[in-house]
């Protein structure tokens, strides 16, 4: 306990120093917007050896210093990413995703028109300055991609740090990135170092539907300055808060080994919580909906306990369910945080929605995957997991053996023309894959496969080939014919 307090004092000291040093420097470096798209990424292509060696979760930390200006809807950010070149290659460049850039234009925004209740409002992420090991470097931006040219080649196993000074404009839109009715939903707001597979960089991608992300897990230490009447909901846990004499407050948050750092700030929202032995469960929702919080907490607790028993315990100290004014999605998953759309709160499908989003804490959070190239991996598993939970609620120990329609799962987001066919193939088809596997191998064997998949790829990114290998090993036979029926 004593040692923990000393560590907290050191963290606060570091952040006070960071604040004094950075103060969001001026000197905007012009972003050169010429084509930077690489052809390294080929949707749907995997090889049996494919892995994601860089960046590694246990070697990567993000320290961020953020300031939320709620009047002008701007977040000023200073990020320092520390990691090691574990790619096994000499690197001359680094790729980052700058997701808020997707919201610059009507034509590129993934938010549906109905989400812009006051007309279109642009969002962006401007990069002010980038330093590699303390030395300024050039960079290019195109769409949501940021390419950083290193001042010299970086050798394998070299430790390095990148400092990025940035500024994000938050659009007025009821979406997972945007602000509406007193809430700032700031998913994927900060520059994120992209993952590299054995084939090369997983380049940043935008998509009008689905989750176009391929995120390596990392540890985060974040200082956020917000107006005092705003409540923060984030991944990880609050370490310290300090009220300032200007009506604002500094919060220091730590999140270890998480897929991403979720950030939400809300005013006029209420919080209900259940403090358990190892986990604090929170429900944050608009004040006028406060009577619904006990039901959300009760159901979320039951779902978590069910999945904990199936696969092993949820490892983080907190889980927050936030009810948000979001259009285009009914739910959204982040590490330690789940969004549920206000419209869904009183609907009969709420239990299934909560089960789906909470299952993502394992299948997306603990075991990550390329959600752009292989969306069936996490969405299929989340849909199947929700079906398992509903079946359990009905008192059945096993899913009923219904006829399953086989579809091609080997498809990336751009292989679909619209959201509906994407959901049918990836969500329903993905769930069908797991139901069919139960019929082939038995329900107990499938749970054994999932526990192996979790233990082999915890805090890593897994590919479809990795999963097939786990299934073959646990089945003790070659399952190629089964996979082929799903074009895998
Ligand atoms: Zn999902």
C-alpha cells in the first residue's frame, strides 16, 4: 500500500512536469497531403505463419496529457508512445491511425445523416508536431492515415519514443465520435500506432460501417483536464483527481494492457455503481433515465459472471456501461467500457445487446483481431456468446441443434456494399460457424477451444489462421473440410 502511494506521487509528479513542459506548443508543421497509401495490406489475405509482432502490449505505453475545451469542442493532446521495435525488421517509417479525420467531410464520415441533428458538423485531428527520440520528424497525412518518416533507420529491438502534439475537433453528432446533449463520446480520438503483421503494416482504414480497427493492446497513463461539472468515464481506473481554482479539474487515470483507451465526458448524467470484491460495475446514463440503472447493473453483473465462469475472469478493476445518444450503432465496445444507445434502453433486445457488447471484452478486448480484414472473428464470437447467455437464461445447458446456413466468412469490410449484408454474413454467419462447430465437436469441446484461444492470444492480435490452428489442435484432427464450408 505504501509503495503504491509512492508510485502515485511519482506519476503525479511526472504529469505536473509534462504539463509544464508541453503546454500544447505552437508551430504547426504543415501536413503534406500526398498519396501515402501502401499496398502492403491486402484485404482477406492471411498466411498460416501470420502473426502480429509489433507493437507488443507488454512493451508499449501511451502517456497522454489531454485538455477538453467543451465550449469550442476541442481536445488538445500531447501523446508520448514508448515501445520497442519488435517487428524483426529495420523500420524507416511508422504508421498511425488518426480516426477523427474520417469526420472531416460528409462523404467520408461514417456517421449516418440522422446522427447530425443540427446539420453536418466537421470533426478532425490535426497533427502539430512529431518527435522521434526527441528529434523533429516529417510526416504525411491522408484520410485517417498518418505516416511518420523517421530521421534514421531504426534497428530491430531498438527502444524508442514518439511525441505527438495534436488537436482534435469534436463534431456535433450523435455517434461514437462526437458530442450531443452534454456528452462527449471520444472513441479513438488519439493517434494510435498501427499494428504490423508478418506481411507488413496493417494500414489505417476508414469504412462507412463496421469497426475498421486493428489495435495492439498497450498500457496507458493519462492526465485529463476537464470542467469540474463533467463526469469522466474511461478505460482503467482513476488514480487521483485535483480540483483547480479555475473551475476545472485534473484527473490521472491508469489502464494496463488494454486494447484501447476509451474516453467519455458527460454533464447531466448520473452514475450508479455496484462495488464487488474484484470489480466495480458502473452504469452511467442521462438523469431522466436513472430508474433504468439498477436493471442494467443487475443484467451486466449476471452476464459477466456467466462469461467469467466459461472462459476465465474479466481482468480489469472496472466495467462501465454508458447509455449514449448514438445513431448508426446500437452498441459499441471499448476496453472496460460499453456504449449502449439510448434508443435500446427499454427495448426487449437489451439483454442480448448487453451480452454481445460485454462478450467483446474477451473477443476484441483480451484477444484482438484485425476488425477490418477479419471482422467475423470478434463479431461472430460476440454474437455466439450472446446466444449462449440467452440460452443459459432459458435454463438450457446446450444450444438447440438448429439448421445453420453456411456463408463465406473470409471477407473484409470493403467486400460488403452496405451494413445489412455485412451484419447478416459476419454477425449471423459468424454465430452460425460456432453453432455448427458445436454440432461437429460438442459444446464442451468448443468452450475448451475458446479457453485455449484466449490463453494463447491474450493481449495479442490473432488471425483466422491462428484460430483454425487452435481448433485443429483441440479437435485432434484436421478440420480443413469444416473450414472450407465457410470459405476459411
Ligand atoms: Zn459487436
